[in-house]
C-alpha cells in the first residue's frame, strides 16, 4: 500500500474575508481593545515619565489582561521637544502610541499578562495593526516595523510598504507554525492628509500605509521599530491597534447620524461609535446633546 502523503498545514489567511468572518476576529468581544484600555504605567526603557518597572502597560486590552511592552535594546524617545517624547507614549484616539527619536531603532517585546497574577496569558486569535507607515522629506529617510510571531498578514493591493522576509518567515510552514517574520518599510513621504483619526475609519490612502497581522496561540511577540536617514533630528510616533478597517468592516460613527431638532452633534462625533450599523435613534445621547 502506498502511504498517503501528509497534507501541508496552511495558516488561515486574513486576505480572505470568509476566514475573517468565520474566525470572528472582528467581533468586539474578541478583539484587542485599546479604545477602552488604560495606560497604567509608562516607563518604557527607563525613559519615564514614571519610575519603577521599565515597561509601558496598557491595562484591560482583553478582559483581565494587560499588554506589557518592554525594550530589549536601548530606547531613545524624542528628547528635543519637552512636550513630546515619552509624553506621547500611551493612547490617542483608540491607538496605542510609541514615540522614537529618528535615526535609531529599538527591539520590543509585546506580552500579555493576567492583570491580577502577572502570569502570561494566551488570548484567542487576534488582529494587530500598524498604521501611518511613511517617512520625512529627506530622500534617504525610511520608517520600518519588523514583526515576528504572526500567522498571516494583510496589505492593500496598492500598498505603499515594501516587505522584506526575515529568514523563511513568510513561508507556508512558518506562517502555519505562527513564526511569520518580516519587515515592513515605508516607501512614501507622509503628511497630515494620511494620518488616520481612528483604527476603524481609514481612507484608501491611509489603508495603503497600514499593515494588519493575525496572531494565534501567542502570549508574546517581538517587534523592532526603526527610523533612519532623517536630515534633521526629530521624533516620530508609531501607531498601533488591534482590529482595524483594513481587515474588518468599518464601525458606524456618529458623524453619519442626523441629530433630531433641538439637538447638536457632539464635537468628538468622529471618534464616537454607534451601537449598531447604521446609527439609529438609540445612539442619540451618545452622538448628540440637547441645545440649551
């Protein structure tokens, strides 16, 4: 008898919307949630502003689970702006933010720990997204994000990112084993027009400068952030989240809701998410306020 050949294991691809839907990785109850997280400690690489453990901690990214970021190499934030640098590390508009001085890099470990015991936690398969990958005016300047430990990744067909495989990190075997590894490097200059305002609402241009990844069976993964070739000393912010409009359906935001008579749309309507799609009367108090 001729033995049957083992069928190769293939990692689920988040390029496939059917896979995304069947895995339920866009469901709010299963996504890595930074919109409702809190920064409970900020001393990445010992750069402050807090003292104590040299980590950046986002609490409650999953129920009773913290995301703890630690530097495995020297970390230098922007030191030229007293109102910038490490003060940017944290949260902004549903994004996590890490600030870096240009012409440098840092190796980071992203770990999930039980909020009570501090023990490692392995979440259900989840998405992780990096945004706004562009660079400065200098011809040689580049921004890059290197990630290892993912099972799948997704870019647009017109992506402005170059991909460099790390080892065999994009092979079917590596992805199936959850050891995917690659560097995603900017190819275009950036400006305010391509800066996203929220993970769940991205223009086509913003999507082209974004990369999403699937992690499965991981209590931690590794990231290297780098900014090189800048003509002037400055700082840059790296933005990240869990799920995003690159893979998941866009949330309905209050900007799409028509407030009734004697009500006015709230000033932060672009950041407010409705309870369903589309926004309905049940979202009135969330989206609008009564005129005086």
